[in-house]
């Protein structure tokens, strides 16, 4: 009888142990978040047609001379920007890249809340997209003063940070050696959201911009 | 008798359960790596004396007019750079900040292997530290060409990445609106190490630099 009870007790112990292992494994899987996105895009980007990114389901075949169907640093950057479903907060020193301008306009016309902060001197560079964004009704604020608003970052849906050395110009994308960090890491994201909010409030007066208002100062020692 | 055994069996089950919970908790703590460093430094930095960072144990009292004993974005940046114990790989567009120059020289004289990659045009800006680094025997390579080597990053001991919009100039540190990301995240670190390696090999020819060789082009559209 006593042997039987010992066997039962050991059996019960083993069952309890295995059950608790299972339970903890399950809890751990439930509590551990999915892998956080962390990616680096290196520029200059390979040349590639980006038409398909703007019109993924269109039957239109682009006839441009660039390779089609090739994933490049720039196409990845565009995809991340176009992934916005509710908001895009953009804080960028120089913005003259037409494809990036087109992406921001597409988001705006899709109902995404777009806010753009830029440097007043650099809002007037040749090919600047700032005028077109304003014309489309996008809220743009300019940082004016003797110092540069030298950030180059974007926050997508308050969840994804895009930041680096890359200005939103053609020279930066296709010429220069540049980097862009794309991350969902909350410890990195949070200070950028805070900084955007701070700068947005700092520059709350309507700062109308007329093309040719001011030419950029020589940017010799940024 | 049977009641006694039931009590013992239940007791054993409880003990087994709590022991396994303890064991799993311990395993989880052992297996989970320490929290990865992720920090953002926002500039312009508050003005603060950084003398104590260079000479923490010295009895010398700095008489400069800046606040003493204040932690700023710049003092944190200096600390991260000075934390190098084996290597510093620096890839920076413009480098004229004297305190940052002093930090790199201090690392070199402490036996840390320092490699510096910079843009040839910007190696000759007023106050450039590049000449002083070369004079001290630090290996400097310049990226020459029609495009900019526009990166602004450093890798400390192959483990810590410092990157952002901030050029290593006084205007950037004390004037501009800038950001620096400091991270140990391997997925972010790895591509920067690879990029440094690639650019270092690309620019392997001895590119001697004489002060005044070349003046920076106007940096209107970076």
C-alpha cells in the first residue's frame, strides 16, 4: 500500500513539474514581444525604377531605363515611408527629392496626417519640394534663425523611426555616401517624437514661404 | 493512513511546482541578455565645462565660465567616445570640433587604435582637426570625388555605434538642431562596421593632405 502511494506521489510530482514547465513556456511566449525592426540602409542607392512602389497593382509598364523589380536602399526607404497609415512627422533639413515628395503627397491624399518641419534657408533650394507640399495643403513649418535645423528624420505612425545622415535630395540618394537607420526600438523612437513635438511647438507661428524668398547660406561648416 | 498520504502527495506536488517555477525563473534570468544600450542625444547641447571628463582624477580646477559638473548631450557624447579601450573607427564628413579632436588624440596616445575616414573637401575647413590627427600619427583616409562622404558615425571597440546628423563641428554641437543615436543593437551596428570596412578599403591609396590644398565646395544641396 505504502509503495503504491509513493508511486502516486512521485507521479503527481512529475505531472505538476511538466505542467508548470508548459505553463511558464506559454507565459514567456505570450509576454515576449516579436522581434523589433532594426535596419540600416546604405547610400548611394543602386539605381532602380520605383514606379511599381507607387502603383503596385497598376498594369502600367514603366519604360524608364532603370532596372525594374530591383530592391534598392531607396526603394526600401520609399516603402517604409509609404507604409504610414495614420501619420507622418517629417523633420528634414533639405527636401528636393521628387520621388520622396511624391511619396509624401501620396500619403497626404490618402488621408494620412502629414506634418513637415524644415530649415527656412533650405526650403528654397533648387527643386525644393516644400512649395508643392504646401500647395497640396500639407502643414509645413520652417525653422528660421542663424543655426541649422539639421535633423533628417521621420516618424511613421508614431511607431517607426527613420533617421540618419541622408537629406531628402537627389544628390544624397544617388551620389553621396550616406546612412539611414530604420527602427521600432522604443528607447530610440521616444526622444525623436519628443524632439519633433518640441520643434513643432517652437515654430508655431505661420511662417509663409514664397519661392525665392531667401537663398541658402553657404553651408561650409554644418 | 490514506489521508496522510494524500496530504504528502499534495505537499510534494506543491514543492515540485514551486521548485520548477524557481528553476525556470533562474534559467530565464541567465539566458536573457542584459538590456541593450539605446540612447538618443539631442543637440544643440547645453553649455557645460568638459574638463573633468578629460581629467577625472586631476586636482586642477577649471576656471572657464561654463557650468561645472553638469551633464550635457555633448559631455555624454565625449564619454562614449572616450570609453574606447581598443579601437575607434570614425567616419565623419566635417571634423573641426576641438574637444572632439582632443578626445580622439587622447585615445590615440592611450594606445587605442584609431582610424579616421573623412571627406577630402571638408578636411580643409577652418579649424579642421584632420591635420592635427595626422601629425599625431593617426591613420586618416580621405574620400575624394564629386560626391560627399556624408556619414557622421563612429564605432567604439567594435561594439558601440554612435551615428546621426551631427558633424563634429562647434556649430553642430552648440548651434544646430541635431541628433545622435548611441546603440549597441547588433542589427544596427553590423552594417555600419561593414560600411566602414568597405570605405576604408576603397580609399586605401595614400592621400596626402596639405593644409589649404582644396577649399570646400559650396554645400548647397547635400
